[in-house]
C-alpha cells in the first residue's frame, strides 16, 4: 500500500465532497473544484474523509494512488487556505503593472509583454517590482508563476530578471575575474 495514498484526506468544517461516477467534486460554498478519479483507483467518502484505494498492484496503479490522493488533498487545502507565489523583479527600469485582466511586464525588451491572467487566479502588484499570484488551484498558480518567470529568468552575471521571492541566484564571475 502506498504510504501517501493510504492516508485519508480529512475534510475540514464547511468543505463538502460528492462523488458521482468517476468525478470527485470538492465544494466550499464559495468555490468548487472537480477532478477525475482514474479507473483503477476507487474513492469513498466516509465520516468527513475521502478514502482512496487502488484496485490492483501494478507499478502504474501504485504511482497513481499517491498522486490522486495528493491532488485531492491539494484541492481541499486550496479551498480552505489557498496557494500563493511571490515574484520579485530585479533590474533597472524593470516593472510590472495590472491593466484589467492582463499583467503587463516591462523587462528590458523593446516592447512590453502582455500576459492574460487565467480564470480563478488573482494577481496583485503591490509595487512595481513585486508580483503576488494567488488562487485555490495549486497547478494553475504554479504554472502561471512559472510562465511569468520564463519571460525573463534571472541571468547569472548581474542577477537581473524575474525570480521567486527568496530564490538565490548564483552569480558567475565575469570574464576579467574568472582567471
């Protein structure tokens, strides 16, 4: 039995789970998330807990068991606490701003980079060099943060670019100092 998969997912107060066929729906009243349970994994809701069991012992099924449990747990955590990623913009003249449902980045190119914000994601720009991305879905928060960072990743010589808050960028010595 998978160590991760055998743990039941506890549903906190105010979170309801419903199972219809292979669709598991987690509802908090404010938001709702749906996932599909693979055919070799069975889900059951008992006593405010979601219990996942596998219907076989193949390697792929064992791997899916823990993965599906982690996805369901992330859905519950996202609806109760939410997920958040912070990004810092380092560089002279580099800045970000919000305009409607678009994040506009000015990061040293001849043009601005306009990024559409996905549905269900909240982006705030408290100052021009800091971006906060929040939402209930861990995947979409992380993916949008990675997409923003990929526009101008930190370069190793001066450290300019977009990086996660707290991320350390190892700087290289320049050509003159490398000898």
